[in-house]
C-alpha cells in the first residue's frame, strides 16, 4: 500500500473511533451513572418503564462500557500497528535505496574481465623477464627472442595453442632448457603437460628433429620430460614457486604465484 493512502486511511479510522467513543461515553453517563446511583425507580417514574426495561438499560450501559474499552483497545492497536507498519515500510524503502546505491552499479562481468586482463598482463611481464634473463642470449638473435616472446604473448591472450606460432632459431639452449621453458608455459598458464609440450614442439620444432647428432623426439615423449633434470647445469631453471622441499613439485601456479615470481625474477 502507498504510504500516503495508508496515512489517509488511518486518519479516517481514528476519527470514526473517536466518534464511537464519544457516543459510548454519553450513553454511559445517561444510563450507567443513574443506575449505579440507584435511580432506577426515578427512571421508571419519568419514563414509565418496567423493572425489566431498567435492567435492560443497565445492561446496555455495561455493554457500552465494554464497547468503549474495546474501541480504546482497537484505537491503541491501530495507532501502534500503523506506526509500526510505517516504520517497517520506511526502513524497507531506506534499505532498498541503500542497496541500490551501493550495489546496483557494480559491473560483475567487468570486474571479472579486469581481473583476467590484470592476470594476463602479469603473465606477459613475467615472461618478458624470463626470456630476457634466461633465454634471449642463448637464441640465434635478438629477433628470435622477440619472436618467442610474441608467440608466448599470443598464447596468453588467446588461451590456446591452436593459433599460428612462428618457430625460432636456437643457438645453445639444451633440450632440457627447452623442456623447462615448456614447463614454465604450462605452469603459469595453468595447463597440462600436453599444452607445454605442444608449444615448445612447434616453436623449437627443429631442435626435436634428427640433426646435429641428436635423435628426433616426438611430442608425446616431450610431455613426460618437461620437468626432467638430468644435467648438472641449466640456463632455464624450473619455476621458483613450483619447487617445494619434501613435497612433490606443483603442477600449476596458484593465484598469487605469478605476482610473487614476477617480483622474485625481477629482483634476482
């Protein structure tokens, strides 16, 4: 019900109750008081009423009293109820207003998109640091390092390897170094080993063919070798946050690993 209509109805109800109360008290004064003062005989003389009529009038005065009490109770109940209802109504309106003002303009999907963009940006920054510190100087040229970084950036932005990737030319990275790079890709992008293996197999395709005295390696075999550490020295180590003492190496990065590792690699 509208607030103004509710107030108007309440005013009409109050006026009606007050009128009934006044009439009830008038009847009580005329009949009840005369009876209580033993004026029943006077009533009979003046109005020539029988004793039965006097009793009836007296009973009516009692009923009138009860009616007045009931009306008073109704009046009190009505006032309290209306005030309570109006208070609840006002509180609900205020709560609704606050809720709408505080939460109706929060762009849920935009917030998710912002988090996703922030994560992708952090990944790109992290791989920029990794490529510059551990990989770039071991490729054939700076252009190869730039191409590698662009390949990784495309994979991050598209979240898939089913895109065009440009191969790069290696100078002195070992296969284990390249395996570790594949582990970095699948680890930070929270993918499985097949994802990382396919990435390095396509980007460093020539390195896994039969050349320079090395046997060819299939992509399926690379999946099992991403974390291999058979040598004594590597240019590309496994992710710092993946290694845990006494516990199996983490397969994928946690929510805050990217930011922590970015800080670590930038300062070391």
